[in-house]
């Protein structure tokens, strides 16, 4: 059980759901639309190869959680003492071995798939992610915003990598890019909120996170700014692509997607104690889940 918690199993399930919906609600329908117009279905990954791509992502993500916990023992003893497993449930030596094995599997799968699609350079994506997670855990997590930006970028890459391994989808990449920007901004908001939640332990561990360096109030301003950017992105996307849509009105779409961000703004504004920031961070997860699930009506109403 502790190993499942160590690798953040619910987060891994979110990755599976995200990449599954990207493939079957955005990429494959786009290919089907092209087939209807040309009579030729574009070349794409087989179901087995797609499953391997998901496995590669899961292995590297799980390894990232492990190395993060290895470097974070001091801070976690204060921030979440009941969730410290390294050296309590599993030795650091064994944890590091698991970390190397998982990364090796993820990179090797990436190399195999990159040659399969005749784009060997794509294998650099997995290598980049492994290196980024190591640098994040060992150094950048302790710096102002840099660690937050790395994790946000990698969150967006979870979506983008599915499209990167489908060369025939590149001409329709704008749809996936919009979702990736959404993932980046919501994750950035959540990462800053988590830093506010963990400020006591981070200060003890001498981390220079945004709340430690500039205080809670200025950190809240940073969250408000990212929420504002997210709202602007959503509004621009809907206005650009769905202004004349007859199935669902633009006003309804905007209301449905923007109301949760008003609620998040209130949660952050009213937060005073550690648990308040925990609930705000959890609410960000639900917003992210809602954004991911929106790929289903995107397919049903606009691509089917």
C-alpha cells in the first residue's frame, strides 16, 4: 500500500485518463474527419504502441515522484509527516534503484516508439522529462517559481507528447495546444498554492519558494494573475472556435468554465490556515479533471 502512495497512484490514473482522452477524443476524431474528406485514414500509432507510450509516461512520472520524495525528506517531516515513506517504509537505496529502473523503461520505450514513427529525435522528449524531474527535485524546487514552472511545463507535456508521437496530427495541433496551455496555467496556480500550504516545512528546509521569499499575500497575487490568464485563454479559445456554434451558446460555455475559477479565487482569498490552502489545491485538481473531461463533449459536439 505504501508503494502505491509513494508513486501517487491517483495522479498516475489521471495521466492515463488524460492521454486516453487526447487520443480518442481529439486525435482519432481529427483523423476520422480527414478520412471522411479524403478517403484515406492517416498513419497513426497502433493500440499497442499507444499503450506503450502511456506506460512510458507512467514509469517516468512514478520515478519523478520517488526522486522528489528522496530529496524532500526534511521538508516533508514538517509538511506531511504521515506521508513520509523513504527510510520509514522503504530504504533510500532501494527507492533509488526503483527510480533508475522506471526511468530506463520509460526512455527505452520512447526510443523504440521514436524509431517506429521514423522520428528518432522524439526519444529526446522522455530524456528531457527525466532530466527535468531530477533537476526540479534536486535544485529548482527550492527556487522562486522555477520549480513551479518546470512542473507546469511537464503537466502540459503529458498532453502534448501524445500528439508529438502522431506526426500526421501536427497540422491540427492547435486544439491540443490550447488544452496544454490550460493544463500549464492550472498546474502553475496549484503549485503556488501548494507552496503556501507547505511554507512552514519549506522555510525549515531553507527553500526559497515564492511564499518563503515574498510572503503569502504576494503569492496570492501571483495565483490571481495565473487565474486571470487562464480565464483569458478560455475566453479567447471559445470566442475563436465556438462563436458561431449552434449546439451550445458561447455565453453558456464561458459561464460553465469560468465559474470554477471565481470559486478558486475566493478560496485563495479567504485562505488563512494550512488546511484552507489544502482545499484550494484540491479544488485545482477538480478543475483540472473538469478540463480533461471536457474533451468528451468536444468530441461529441464538435468532431463527431
